[in-house]
C-alpha cells in the first residue's frame, strides 16, 4: 500500500461561470463536484487530501469539503489526512516586486509549488471544478506506484469530444502521444464545438479531430518535481509577470518545457469515464443528471 496525496487546485474563482462554481451544490443532496473527486480518490487509495486555496477561504473550504474529507477512510482502513496550502505571495522570491494592479493568482504551476512543504509523497493534481470519474483515480493511483522517484510523471488523457460543452468555448491542453508517452502538449485556448460535431480552436483557426487526446489538468507527479516548478516559476516572474498583470504560469507549459529539456518522461493513461465539468452556467443541468445516474 502506498501513501499518495490528492492535490486540489481551488484558489481560482470560476469567472466564466458567474459565481463560484466550485461551491455550487449540484449533487442530489447538495454535494459539490469537489466532494466526488475526494470520495473517488480515497476509494482508489489516496490517503491525503491537500486543498490549494486563497488564505481567506479556509473556513469555507472546511465546511464545503475539508470536514467531509477528514471523516473518510481508504478501503483498507487508513484515515485520510487533510491539509491546506495557501496560494499566496510567500513563495515569491525576495528580488520580485509584485505589480500594484496584480490581483489574479499566478496560475496552476505556482499553485502546485505552494504545496512543497506539505506534499512528500507521490501525488496527483486536479482542478476543483472538474469531474474525472472513479476509473481515472484508480488508474493514476496504480501508475503512481510504478513511477520512479525522479524524472517521471503521468497524466490521464481524455478524448476531446468527451470534454467540450455546447455552451461556449473551452481551453484544453492538446497532447501528441507517442508509444504511450507524452510527446508535446499545447494549449488550445478557444475550442468551439459546432452543432454538426466538428471542433475548431478559434484562437488559431485550426480544426481538431474529435478523438484528439487532451489534458484536463489531471497530472501525477513525485515530489522530485518541486525544484523544476520553482525554477520555472522564477523564470516566469523574470520574463512574463512584470508588465502583464494577467500572465499565468501553467502546468502544461512547465511539463512541456521539462520534456523538451529531456528532464521528464510523462506516461499517458486513458480513462474510460466521460469527463464532465461546469464551465458555463448552462452546463449545470447536464452535470446534475449525470451525477444522479451515479448515485
């Protein structure tokens, strides 16, 4: 039995959803999507849950999900440890001065870096507002047991057609996979699904095949990733975060950079489950029905 942590990125506010989608009770008894992720991960063997939050969200997060998580046990009876990591400015290097107008968090790579003092075991990272399915957690838990201590990571890939919404564009990490390993990953920022089923990234005006493998920010790492995260974050602060108040340092970009440098090999796992999430308010009813089916 292996200790493994589920790291949940919950510091971002769902701007497109018009309100905090992370806190919207969409299950039959008012459950939020995050509770399903925690439940499925613990069922799969994860015995630690780390919530990445803004410091003022602690009480809210305990009430929404933390208290529920701390009452769970894995199938073989291990209690679940719950920790909170704050995505704040304490990780900023001394030489960096944050621009006065900067309110936006620094992005997903920075979020994970904020857990470096808490996470000492293999871990997987998820978005707070996505539903990945129980199968995906079982698959990644098994792979984390096989990962070497350094130079390796993993991700769960989904088929693009299973991850889009009819209610607006989505942003996805488009993956090229070679022999079960990730070759490249590129952000497609505005993927539009048309009524006839075809998919286009409006940002670059490129058509995408429905069975394109995409990343939904479901990553598996070992703690050996933290030095690379720190380096990447500091380079980002030096190069991009000066003038641009909205620049974000993103996990897929960091992973791609590490792969290009030959420092990281990423296995791509596949989940049979259909991903679903609430990018837009209109997605809510569909998600509600899907969850009802699973209870």
